[in-house]
């Protein structure tokens, strides 16, 4: 595995590739969720590139940029073991200059749910993903359904800007108790981790109700709210898979999304149903 930190070296390594490149962009503190994306990229491409970059433009001022978990040594080992060919670990001055041209998230889909809770977040996400796409020139890029709205917006960016990249949607990886893996889980105390299990529990309960025939979104979300009472709920929404608000559950075309805080840790989860 080659570890690269500069644009020049990355471009040199990429430009000599004529075979399919699978790309997994991450912010590091890698866990099994990231590894599942890397493994899928490994099976579907000749060359696998992973980036680790904690992107400052996607954090709001009061968010956890300065304390975001960093585990470079372990991350390098994980990538090596997972069969990564190129690990790109740039620093901030490599990726950004001052007074940049910026990209804006779309006005509707980019400003509901996560976009409403975290204004500007998706502008930063799209900016860095586009930069990385331009550098890595992937054939296939792998993103987790865990960040469902991010995934939808990246697909839209690829469509709107006519990029020739396949966006591959990867399933959410959970721990043995159902908690969706996240780098931010490292912030949780034991008791908070227990409480966080109510997130996936509420998603399971909604699934049960749907299987019993319930389609009314209010009834479904109210039931979930009860389960999530002990947490500081930001939103529970059920949307269609193209992120339109719906009143009635649409079979095989709906996503249930949750954002909530457990103590000071903000967690998101969702279920595609
Ligand atoms: P991050 O490092 O949080 O920016 O995540 C990098 C990529 O890993 C994104 O495409 C995420 O959606 C994906 N990811 C994060 N957690 C999980 C998970 N538990 N299961 C599957 N994919 C995940």
C-alpha cells in the first residue's frame, strides 16, 4: 500500500492507472462500516483508493471538528489489511486555499433534515467530494446508506455535473446489538451506548408496525418518538427515496431517518424500507 499526502504524488499514481479505480472517501477513525465499503471496492476494482481527511468545511462552528477522533496509525493498518492500494491522507492546506470557488447543495433536498439541522454541512461535503473525485478519477465510488441524504446529494451532484462516476450504495453495518457503527460512537459512555440502542430499536418497531399493515406516517413516527424519549430528538422523518416528504408509507420506496443527541453526541441512523 502506498501512503500519499501530496496532490502531485497522487496525480502521478492515478495517471498511470488504466484499470478501474474504486474509491472510498472517509474521515478516518475507521470501523467495520468503512471496512465493508473498502472490501466491496476491493472485489469490484483493480485499484482501490481510500482517502482520510477530516473536512473542516462540513463542520458547523460549534461542532466537534477539533475533537473528531483521529487514529491514523490504526487506520493505516486497517487499510493495509483490507487490501487498499493507495491511501491518500492530505492535510488541510493541500485540499483548500483561501477564497475558493464553492459548490452549493440544492435548495430543497439540501436544506431539509440534516441540511436544516446543520446548515452549510452539505455544501462542505459536496465541495470536498468533488475535489476528491477530480483527483482520484474513480470508476466507482462507495458510500454508506448510513448517511442517506449525503448519498442522495452525491448522486445528484454526479447527475447534475455530468460526472462519469458510478456511485455505489453500501448497506449499513451495525454492532451485535443493532447500533449503527459510527466514528462518533467512541464519544459514548457505557450508559449512553445503552440509551443509543433505542435508535435502532425504534426503527425495528416501525418496521414491525409496517409489516402489520400500518402506513400512516404520523402513527409510525409517534410510536418511534416514545421509544426515543430519553434522547434529545432532532428529527424523525419518513421520506420517499428521492427525499420527498410523504404522508403514507410507500412500500420499497421509503426511508425512515433519525437524528438525535445522546448526551452531547449527535447520532444519525435510518432504515430503507
Ligand atoms: P465518514 O468517515 O463518517 O465520513 O464515513 C465515510 C463513509 O463510510 C461514508 O460513505 C459513510 O456513509 C460510510 N459509513 C459510515 N458508517 C457506516 C456504517 N455503519 N455502515 C456503512 N457505511 C458507513
